[in-house]
C-alpha cells in the first residue's frame, strides 16, 4: 500500500515555483513525474535552441501551418537525456513523452527534483543549451535509425523472442541467439536451409512490428533486405 506523504505536497509546490514552465507531480503510485506541455504554435521557452538545430541541418523551423518542426516532447526528451547522459542517477529515470509534452518519471523525488532544477538552469542559457539540443537530436536520430533495423530491435529487447518474416524466409531468434548475433559469436545464420552472414539479417529494415498481446517478450516482425549489402550465401549441403 502506498501512503500519501503530505510533506511531498509542499515540497513539490515550492519546487514548481522554481522550475516553471516545467512542473512536478506526485502520481500517488510511488512515482513522481517531471512534465512540460508543448504548444507547437508558439515560440516556447527554450525553442531558440531547437530552431538553431533546424538551421544547422538546413531545415525551416516551421511547417506550412506554422507549427514548430523541432521542439516536440520527444525532442525535449532527447535534450534531457543528452544533458545528463553521464549522471549516475540517470538510470533511475523512465520516459513517456509524446509530441505535445515531455514526461519523465522517477520513484525518488529528490533525484527527479535535482534533475529538474539543473535542467531548468541549463535551458535558461541558450548558448549552453543549443549544443546540448544538437547533440541530443543527432543521437536520437541515430537511435531511431538503428531501431528501424533487426540489429536495433534485438539490442533494445534483449529478453524477447522474435518471429521474423524476412525476404530470405522465416526465422525465430531467441534471446540466446540475439546475444550471440550481437556479440559476433554467430557469424552465420541459417534461414530455410541457407546460411547467411550475420549482418545480412541484422541490417534488414523493419516493415512491420507487433508485440504479442499476451506475451510482451514475443515480437513479430516483417523485414526488407538491407540496402547496398552484397549477399554472400552458402547453400546447406
């Protein structure tokens, strides 16, 4: 049973005066949340750093309807992760951001409050915040690209079993196989009687992905051939 702590209410209230436009809430489920709601039509607090990133990569910071291109909740999450990537307590933070808002959670209010105050102070300094945003956005893009491949999915879900419908045929990848493939201990993989180099499977792109309704550790995927990969297969004798 989780007991509501009255002292936390006053602590959160005081902190929220300090960290606005971010705010903390007590989820009353043993977790606390740091939040920020994004209005994509306005020049939001800290938006200059995201507009600078758009200029850096040669993109207009607004679309035809006037909405910001960069500076969504996901982008703020990328900046937050980059800002504290070397912090020992960053592993205590979980994320649930969406386009319209940045949301992260922690079971320790003091840890979350410390991150919140330091993040607010960083965002105030546009000169310091801009390179953080740039590095965070680039890392997020790299991770998104990786997650669109078999390699990325195996790395992100080490305990999952994958049923893969590939151009080479159907194959089931168990957690043990994933570990060996990613660790270079399985240089070839057999699909429908044919051996393929490990990268020929790992670098395939994800076309469809679905987690089993009753088993979150069972993932079904359909893939396409990896681009510009010279296939070297050996027929099983």
